[in-house]
């Protein structure tokens, strides 16, 4: 049942393997890339407790010995201290330029380990083995790596493509319902930004997928990865089309900053709320009919994911303050905020032509409903 998506970046091509049982086959698959018999794994506590032995056994079955660095779980790990720790540990392990480092975890571990690989000896290869739905469909693919700064999220980093991605859909079965649904925020984004047929498919099939249907999970991950691969091939370093992948993220990153990058709001939850806000803003600006945001909200509510600012616990700053937080976003060009707006479901586009007062009014109304 394994599916394959190829990312065809010339000179930096790689395959994304998607399906159950891939941890057991990790050694065989990685051996197609290298004859090295020793690998370094960077992971985090929760993933290590659940899955590290299975991965190390899978590597050992192919004669690959491994060592693991286990970092704390959570967004706070995407920071200079843990990045420094990872780089220095890899140097202590005598990682050479021809070695492959394994990033084994969710988006935090994938981003941090990929960045460490990018700068270590001016660039070593790495393999992404994403363990969350969010990482399998989004952050493990496309080569964006990095860490957070006090000024904002993902502001320090590099483009560094992985050598392979292994998305074992079995490990999704150990996610909490909240974590799975947070990842779903990134899945639904793909339908909303450029594939209405995929959104239609999700409306029909996503509830069964969330309930555990393995075949549907493989299909959803494959379609998401294929769409991201197609966009990355056209625009690797986000000069144009790739910015579409940030649908909902301008709102999301401001909300994450406002909640201190804490468990009050997971990234994928912020994306879901951000997508709903982006469609509502598009409707208010006359870009799409009110039917589009209503359909988006109805589907997210049916899935049980966060969709409104009222779904975020605790206090939030004013609408003006939230818009100010957007100013640190990487999508700012010449001081102008760029938004991903939509002419309808599956019809997103990038624009810098969104009046600030319209964004403030939208957020004031959303805050008033809390």
C-alpha cells in the first residue's frame, strides 16, 4: 500500500514514501542513498518513547547502527539553545559531510534538524521521518528548515532539501485526537488553495480518515504531498507560487505569537482558524461569495478542529495589536503585508493589496464574538 511522490528539483531530487510499516523498512530504504552503516537520529521525548526502538530496529535490520539525541518536546525546542545542542552533539558524533542525519519527529524536530544539517560542515544530507500528520503533509517536504526567534516564528533558517522522506502512516495512530486534527488544518489548506476536487473529497472522506481509516490516510497524505511537491518544483525559494502554501498563515503566526507559541494554540489549529479568517476577509472584500467561507467553517466545525478566535483559551490582544504582530511575518515585502486571498475554494492568490482597516475590522468582529 506504499505510495511514492517524487520531488523533481534538478540536482536535489528525492522521493517521499508514504504508507504503513515504513519504520521497519527504514534501513533498506535509506541504504539506497548511502553505504554508511552508522546514522545519527535527532528526535524528541514523546516520539522516542513511542517509536525510537522501532526505527532503530528497522535500521539495524539493514545493518545500520544508530545513536539518538532526544530533545524536549514542544515548540520551545525550536530555539538557539536546542539548535546549538543538536549541532554540537552531531559534531561530537563525528558526522561527516557524506553522512545522513535522520530527523525523527514532528515539524519542530524536522525544522531544527534540517537547519542543523544545512549548516553542519556547510551542509550534510538528512532524511525526514515525520511522525505527525502536520509534518507528513507539510513541513517535512520542500526543504524549509529553521528555528524561531523572540521576534517571530521561523525567522532564522535555510532552504535545505532532504534526501528522502519516509511518512509511516502507522505512527499517526499514536497521535492524540487534538494533534491529528491540528495536522488536518494543513491538509484542508491544500484543497482550499488550489484543488476544489480535493476539498470535495475531504468533505466526504475526512471524518472516516480522522477515525482511523488507513487507506484514506495514505491517500490524503499522498495528495497533500503531491500538491506541495508540484508547487515546490515551480518555486523552491518562495519567489511566487510557493507563497500560496501560506494560506491562513499570516493570521496564524500572529495568533501563535499572541499565545506565546504555547499549547494554547497548536500551529495547525492556527492554520485552520487562519484559513477561515482569510476566506471571510476575501468575502468581505468582494473577492468571493459568502458561500465559500460558510462552507469552510462548516467543514472545519464538522471535523471538530478550532475555527474561531473564541476557540482559543485565555486572553488575546486587541485587533490592532494582532495586525502589528503580522508585521514581523516573513511574508512582509517592502513593509507591505502580503495575504493569501481567495476567489473561491481552490482559487487562492497572493496579494499585497489588502487594506489594514479591513483586517482590523475583521479581527475586531471575531474578538467581539469571544
